[in-house]
C-alpha cells in the first residue's frame, strides 16, 4: 500500500488526456495552425473561448485537474512558449493578447523557519481583464489582477494589481502612464 501511495503522489501532476493532445500540438510548426491548436487543447480539456488563436504550445503545470483552473476568453491571442502554473485559477478575459514566453505563477509559499524558508504552499488566482496586452516575457505573480485595457511592457514582473487602462512596466511593474479608455475604432491606412 505504501508503494501505491508513493506512485499516486508522484503521478498526481500527470494529465494523460492533455498530454495526448499536446503531443499533436508539438508536431505543428510555430506560426502555423493557429486555429487548429485551440481545438486540440479543447479536446485536452482546456477552456478556450471562440476565436482564440495560439501561435505555439502552452505549458500547463500543477497537480490535480489543471485544465479546470485555466479559463481563456474569446478572441484572445497567445504567442508561443507561454507557461501557466495552475495551482490556482488563471482567467484571461476576452480580447487579451499575451506575448511570447510569458509566465503566470499562482503558487507561492509562506515564509518558513530559518532552516527551511520556503514554507507551506498556497495558491492565489490570477485574472487579466478584457482587452489587456502583455508584452514578451512578462511574469505575473500569485494573486495579481491586471485591469481591463492595461498594457504590461515586455520583461515586466507584475507583483501587485494593475489598474485598468494604464501602461505598466519594470521590475517590479509600476504604472508608467494612463491610457485612453473606451472603445475607439482603428482606421486602416490606404
């Protein structure tokens, strides 16, 4: 029985259905099949809204039912090599754009005793509001909410909430300036 418990514990992070369809995604060339990838991830159990496209493979980490903890809205664009640590829920609302190699981390630790500082693990959710844009290599830390229409500059580490309709950047990310709010149609140049 003890061996069986160990095996169960070690395999707790395995997600056979997801891995099966990720195998197909891995065979697809980057920048191609951006509409097929979401269909394969849906078959693997990931919730992706209508019209969302993926330029590359997603990396989903965490124990238990990770696919239930990721919700991606409609008409989102996710670039390649994005990692979601799914100890807690991550929600990307509609029309969110995520640059390449972004990292969403939901697990954090309590501060432990001096002989082992990384104490008990806790998961905190992440939420990215409608229309937000995260540049390349942005890291979003546990418990953060990024407001609707916010833009996060490439390479930023978002450690606290970001209000709607601002440009934020840096390590740690800070508000740089406010952005216009409200819908504005973009005119195409001839």
